[in-house]
C-alpha cells in the first residue's frame, strides 16, 4: 500500500536551497558551459533511472528530461536568455556534493528530487506550453502523412504560427507570475 508523505519547506529551508542555487548559478556564469550542465543533468537522470531509488526520486528526476528536450528542440526556438535561465536552474545538478551527497545510499538524490520539483514547478508554464507544441507538431505531422503530404514542405510556416502563439502566451504568463506576491525561488 503506498504511503503519501507531504512536507512543507519553510522560508528558512527555501532560503538554504536558494543559497545553494545562487552558488551553482554563479559557478555556471563563470565556469560551466552549456554542455557541462546538460551532461551533468543527463548523467543524473540516467543514474536515478537505473538505481534502486525510491519512486518519488526517480519520477522527479525523469521529469527533468522534458526540460532538457525543451532547450534542445530547434523547432521550439527558445531565446538565448530563456535557455540560459533554464540552464541556470539546472546548474544545481552539476555538484555531486550538494546538500546530500549523491553517494549516500537511498537518500543521496533526495535533495536533487526536491530541487527538481522546485524547478518543475517554476517552469510549469514553459513545460506545459512546450508539451502543447510537441502535441500539435505530432498531430500535424500525422495529419499531413495521412493525406500523403511531405511533412517537410512548408513545415516552418505551420510550426511558426503555433510557436509564436505559444511563446507569446508563455512570456505573458511569466510576466504575470513574476508580479504575483509570495516567496519564489530565484532560479535565474
């Protein structure tokens, strides 16, 4: 029988995470490249997917894969600033000696899973709109294939309209969420 455990991170807890995130972000700005951050995140996702870890941890880490897909999808075309913001959020995963060192059996990835949940929550708007774009792209490809059309002909045009609408919605929502009151992690 599954057991649901809920906990609340206090402002102090979030402050501790924030200090670590700020350190990771500063390191990214000065030392780490995009490739290093992506590689570290992919390696962490792979490690947590193959190990004997609690489902909570493995599930959260696997969800980060969509974030990596989002910044690497040439057809989604995030701006360099948007990619940098996402990479800043992922920089935390580059340090195996984070709050709980990754080599601690059973719990070493717990802080990573908590942070992944924070990242996924902060990027929920971007992720949901990217998933909508992917669903549209897949459906449109299937529709065109069913008609016997070449999916490459005019592809950029039919993707551009949907992408522009979703990017506008993403940026508008981001501006709205930035103006809301309440404590938020500064991932970038």
